[in-house]
C-alpha cells in the first residue's frame, strides 16, 4: 500500500471518528431510536449559519386567548433573538407579509380543527419542505425531502388550554404558560425536539430546559426561556455538523 493511500485512509478514519464523537441535537421527529434530520434551506439561515426566523403574525386578537397571544408573542419569541451558540447565533424578527416571512404564528380555529388537534394541546408547529409537503409527524417528516422552507406555529384558540389544572391558576401563571408555549414552539420552528423523551437520549432530570414538555409552574426543570441546553442543541445542529 502506497504512502498516499495510507494517508488518505488515515484522514478518512479521523473524519469518521470525529463524526462519531459529535453529539447530536434532539431532533424534532424521531421514532424512539432513529431521528430524522431536517434542515432549513438558506431562507432560514442567517450569515453565521444559525437559524433565522422572519415571523408574520396572523393572531386574531378579538378572542380572549388571542388578546393574550397578541400581547405576549413577540416577547416570548424574542428571547431567542441574538442567542449566541458557539460560532452561530439566532435571529428572530417580525415582518409583514410583503417581506417574505418564513415563519407564521396563528390561533386560527379553522386550522386547529383541520389539524385534528386536542382541546388540551397548547400549541403545534407544522413545517413545510421545499416541495410544500406538510410535516407534522414522524411519517410525514420521513417522506419529506428534509429541506425546510417554512414553519407555522399554531396556538390553541381556546384559553382553557392554559387555565386547566387541579387549581385555579393566577393570571401570571397563565401568562407564563403561554410564554413558555410560544417560546417552545419557536424552538420547534428551529427544528429542535423534546429532550425529555425516555426513548430518545433524554437529558437528566436536574437539567432545566425550555424544550421539555409540561407547564413551568408544575415542573421545576421546565423553563419559560432558552437555557444552556437549548444553546448546546442549537450549536450541535447548526455549527458542529456543518463544520464537517
């Protein structure tokens, strides 16, 4: 075997080892053992290579829930804006329809019912690939082309999704639940998944995370804003793998 071939094989081995050592982010869709790696196209990436969401609101503020969403959504989503994750950062801004948004937020009752969502579900993020295929489950993610061009965040049109429980939550608690849901769904729009699924590389119970499921007033490890866990998942998804 020539020295040139040996050097080539050694280089290939180094790349394989590096790929094996890089931890994966928690992807939004998985079947318990096999994650599906979805990636934003250039419309969803900023100059650093990090996620870029240009958000347009279609929130109907005439309802009880909608009035709260309209008052809280920008503050909730902006918690992500400017987040530094290694060499990449996060961009979230708000634009009119004419400015070609790549992310939408809505509390449409019609769409909620069309999606067949439960009255107890707080929010749902639907993705679209470059062929306009709707992605809302493992199977639809698996059959997509994996290249994302748009995200739509839907919030439960009924406020009772945030007031339910064994006690009567205060207005502050309801607002925090809404803020957590909107910020959490924004994480899904950036293609981050739940890190607390038992079958899929779960994080420790002591680790605080926005992307955990559940209400922040009921679980001490559920955050209403991005934590170090989210910073690391953004870094893993948008920086580390792209550097290879």
